[in-house]
């Protein structure tokens, strides 16, 4: 199996906030360079902030430019779902591919 077609699963546990984003960024970048597909597994109860959401956006864009795929191991739940929604995203139901997770909400602000 070539590196471009390989799939790597990374596990990001605990706090996914600005304090942990540098390590998560390095892990994502290293694995995206080595594989055609990266699957991200997170804790459903993880603390997630805007920094991690920005990291997911950057990873998805980088993967797309390189002809690669970044996906979540499971649809967003818990802290990740809350962070995405608070940032204006409306993940497609049961979505795991980041391009489907990072959908902008079309609902108007009240």
C-alpha cells in the first residue's frame, strides 16, 4: 500500500483547546504528510474551543489541496459538536468527513 493510499487513525484525548493545539497540529501535519487519509478520534466529553475548530478547518483545506482526506472517527458529539455549532457550523447528520462536518449554518442569528 502506498503512503498516498494509506489510512492513519490518530487519537486526540482530553482538552482540545488552545493549550493543546500545537501538539494536535503537529500530529495532524505529520500524519497527513504520511498518509492519504487521516481519521481523527476524539473523546465525546472533551473540552473543545475555537482553536481546535480552526485546526480542523486548516487540516481539511490542506488535505483537499493535497488530494487527501481528513475525517472524524464518529460524527461530532459532546464538546466538539457544541464548539462547531457555537462557531456557526451545522454538521450534516452522521457526517464524519470534515468537508461534511464543516458546513456553515444558514440559520439567521436571532
